[in-house]
């Protein structure tokens, strides 16, 4: 598995209350959140939706920390909602009027300490050197630093957005060992998006976070890069959370304004939990091509005889179109390297002895599906190669992704569809049903489509895979964002 695979990390949502909510208001917030906030989790459990756990936490002011600490114990939120501080002194103890030490925060059971927030950098003499010392004391006290980085509007206009943020990260983590670094959380917050209601385009966030993770990989190695959670912060609201979290490699949010309202905060957590379903299991069901939303359209425009006829026949025989979408999906898998999928599945199967379930090419269906999922980046790379060689054309994607992309769906409906999609194993069933009558080799070369199990921006990913210098990639400047 690759270090940039989101499935490796638990997503998280952290509310930064800044200088808001005194200790009484904080108590009230907690009561309201424990009512509204937890309902979504229960609802998802009741409907049988498997969700990845979302780690949630708040960063109250120093004066509210004790109240949150005590209240969390009294409500059923203990262990469900964590908390931390918005800053800390880099010094241990002594005559430092107005400072709060890491030891004091640890004694309050703080889990996180926010470091280097742009408002601290702006309104206080918070510099990179101080931040790296703070990082040390926080880690030594057993807490988790959340280090904020992000460019100003000036940096963005100059086209040095992510480089500016990366420089901040370089100095914040320069004293850390790989082991220390793996405990750190990074929050990318472009300063110009904080409190403005205008986050960057999701594809830009995705690209920035990928650059940050690439840097961590290059500096600390792939194991560390796979563990570090990278959050986005800046104007996150319930309305935009879903479209951002579904992008590749985004591990959650640092939420300011919206976290002051417990209901909004809970909704954001809900959106992240829903997305985590998709992040965990993106089974393949759909052939999709931009502008051609249905499989029928895709087939009519892309497949040639005799394969078009085969596909249409399958469709007629399977009014549940999901089934034949799945057949095409599997044809695509087969196109790009079933051999290594089979090899890996075989290795897995040595441990999974139960051969009594549905089998596919001798493999237990769930095992094979998981193999496909966990190796999807490799599949994508193979597909990219085939696209480059012009051996396949079109774009291949997944039904969950389509559902998520469909802005006409209201959140409840989207949730229903995702749950339904997640629950079914049509992919494997369909193959079992129709596998005998279809000439998969026939599907192979001319058309079965290209971009597999991927929610990444095609253009960016291709560049990255080809090792193109990211400095040449200036989405900030050129305004060329997203899928071209
Ligand atoms: O720490 C949180 C960020 O500064 C984001 O604040 P915001 O959500 O109000 O834009």
C-alpha cells in the first residue's frame, strides 16, 4: 500500500474555538453536542452503515479546558470527543508571567496542542524557531502537536502557495526524529481562506496536501508519510465539507467558526464519517465518462460491435444495470493486470482458509475485492500506462464517486445511496452470473476504460506519477484547476 493512501489513517475533525465560549458556554456546547452530535453516529449504526471512526476534538480557550475536561466525563462523550489547547509555552516552568506549560496541559488530559496557527503568527511574536521548540515540549509531555501551515494571500498571488507552506513545515519539524514526526498532525490552512467563507477549490486542497505528504515522504520516509494525518482548515462548513473530504489524501478538518455551533460541528463530523465509508470501500460498479453519465451512453458512444452487442445483451438480461456495469468493471480489472491481483490474493488466501463462500477464479470474493481496493493505485498506474500507449481510452470510475459527485442529491438521499451501494456486492455477484458468456479478452484492447477506483484529479495524479517537478505545477497562478 502506498504512503498516500487515505485508508491507512483515521479521519478527524477538530474544532478550534479561538477566543470564544467561556467555560459556561463551553459546558452548554457540550450538552448540545452530546444530543445532536451523537445522533448521526447512532443513526448510521442503526441503518447498518459501516463507518470508519472519525476522531473528533475541540480546542477551547485555556479557561474552558477544565470545564470541558469535567463535563466530558459526566456526559457520554468521554472517549468520544477529545480536547486540547490552542497554544503552549516552549518553556518548562518558572517566572514566565502569562504562559501555560505543556505539563499543565497534560495534567488536564489534553490530547492535542495547536501550534503555529496563523493568528498566533500574526498577532504574537510566534516564529518558526519557537514552534519547533514547542513541538518538542508537546511531544515530550505525551500530547499530539497539530502544526498549522499555510500561505498568505500575497504568497498565493505570487504563485508560491504550497512552497511557502512547506517552508513553514520544514522549520517546524526540523528537529524531529521519524518516530516523533509520525505522531504529528499537520493542518494546512491557507490564510486567505480563514474566516472568509471561501475555501480553495477541492482539487487545489488535494494537490497541496499531496505535496505536503510527498515532502514528509522525502524527508522522513514512506512509513512516516503513511501515518501523519494532514487536515485542511479554512471556511469549512457543513455545506462544503463533503466535497472536500472526498478528495484524495485529505484526512479531515480543522474547523474555526462553524465549530462554535454544536449542530454544525456535528454535521461536519457526519459528512466526514459518511465519506469514510467511501474512502474505505470503493468497490467498482460503473463505467463513467465525463459528460456521459449512464453506462448505456457510454456503451453506445464507446463500444464497437461486436462488444456493443454483447454489452447490450448483458444489459437486457440484467435489468439491474449494476450487474452489467460490474461486468465491464471487471473486464477493466482484467485488462490491467489480474495476474498480480491473483498472486496477491493467493498469498492472502493462505491465511484465509475458508473456501466455502462464493468463489471467483478460485478466490473468495471479499478477499479479491479487498485486494483490488488496496492495490488500486497500482491499477491506476497500469491504466495510465495503457492510456499513454493509447491502448485504452475513456475514463473508468466508481458508482460511489458518481453519487458523491451528484450535487442534485440532498445529503440524506446521498447517504442512503451510498449505504446501499456500500452494502451490495454486485461486483462479484455479477461476474458470477455472467462470467461464462462474456469474452473478456474481447473487451480487452480497444475500449475498456481508464481511470480506476480513483477520486484523484486526473491531471495532477498523472503529473505526479510521471515525476514532473511540482514547482512547474502552479494551479494557483495559472487558474487551471481540476480535471481538464
Ligand atoms: O483553526 C481554524 C481555522 O483558522 C479556520 O477557521 P474558519 O473555519 O473560521 O475559517
